[in-house]
């Protein structure tokens, strides 16, 4: 599944995966306002076998199919963030 990833310029560590490049209309206004201005990061092809740092790819795909978006929240404790240098 093709998706488009944007980062929030308002909240560090917050990302939105969209099923459509211009899919911000799929989100309700409260969520759009909380996310703030978005900056494009990457276009991905997700499969159930894809490796993501913090979430199971199938969970992301399911949310994209159901809602049109998947919201990745910042970690509660930055020390718990995975080390991506060895991926």
C-alpha cells in the first residue's frame, strides 16, 4: 500500500501517514489543528512485512484502509525510542 508520511512542525516526534497525498481532509478539524503545519517526509510502499521503527506495519495499513490516516504520536520518554542506526 502506498502512503505519504508528513511530520508535524508543531509537535516534535508526531507524524501522520496518509493513504492519499492530499488526504488531510480525512482527518477531523481538531486533529488537523493539533497536528499543525505539516512537512512532507517520504512516500512509502507498505506491506505487512515492512519494518517500521515503532509500529507493526499491518496495524498502520489497517488504519490507512479504515481511516485514511495513521497518527504516530511522539514517545512518552525519548530514552525509549529505538536506536535506528543499526537498521
